[in-house]
């Protein structure tokens, strides 16, 4: 049997499937929380992300300290540890700025 005869109708059905699915009104979103606002959602996301970021920074600085301790005077390892500390500090600063931007915008715009 010719493959074109099978592939063309199958691809037409697959291309039409989203149209068929979106043609029906499924009703309200299940488990919707009507009291959830954008501010509350941002607070929830930040309350999850901030401890993860802090844990990452702590682990990064512990690894840098371990590299310093095991360097034994090797200049290459000391430079590697020094760059790990510098990038750790840069990461902390970027995270502080990123988490602060939302609060700064909230305070600048009244009613948000």
C-alpha cells in the first residue's frame, strides 16, 4: 500500500485535532482559587525560590572553601577557588537584586 495514502489522512486528522478540542467550552478551570492574586502568586514563588537560592550559595561557598583547603599551594587550584568565591558573590548580588526588583516595583506603583 502506498504510504502517501496513509500519511496524508493521518496528518490531516492530527492537524485538525486542536481545532476540534478548542471548539468546545470545557467550563471553568477546575480547582481555581478565586482569591489568588498576582501578588500572592509572586510571594508564593519567591518563598519557594529564595531558600533554594540560599542553599545553592551556601553549597557554592563550602565547595570553594574545600578547594582552598585542598589546594596545597597549587596556584591553579587557588585561582579556581578564588574565582568560585568571586562568582558566588556575584551570584548572591544578582539574586538579591532580582528578588528586590519586585518589591521595589510594588512600592513605586500605588495600588499594586
